[in-house]
């Protein structure tokens, strides 16, 4: 059984940086490509970033491109999302997910999800 646990969320001010981490347990980490999604109140969960199994290919939503960097440590079974120049509209619960088939941009491609970590950006 795959388990994902996110950490690193919190309350920050606009313009600040934040690093989210996600640890995977239960299966071989290198089997999965990893993604981050977020869900703001009253909105659907949306794609933020993804990284393939080797870490060589990354994917970003246009709204975060240039402000976010996704990385993975296959030896540590972790994936991180470094966010900079945060804006109030980045406020959401951020979810880590693991997938093995389909497009990295779609929620339906991910089989496992974490519980989420809250990120709040004040203006």
C-alpha cells in the first residue's frame, strides 16, 4: 500500500518562498512519476507540477511556471516543490500524488494521493 505524506505548508506573505516535501512509502519510489496539485476553496483540484521517474523531465502549469521547481530524491523517496514569489492566489491545499500511466497533467492519471498541506499567502 502506497502512502504519501506532505509537509512544509504554512502561512507566508506575498513574495515569500516555501518548500513543500512529500515522502512516499510502501512501494518502490522510482516506479512512479510524481505530481503536485492544489485545491483552493470552492475550486477544483488543479495541476501544479510533475516530474518523471528519473527526474529528467518536469512539467509545470502556466500559472506557476518560473516560480516553482519540482525535484525528486530517489534515494530518499521524496519529492519537493520549491515555490518562490508566492501570491495570494497560490493559497490552497497542496497535494502530492504518485502515478504510473497516462498524462502527468490529469488527476485521473494518479493512483495515490496524500492528505494535503495548507499553504496560505497573505497580501
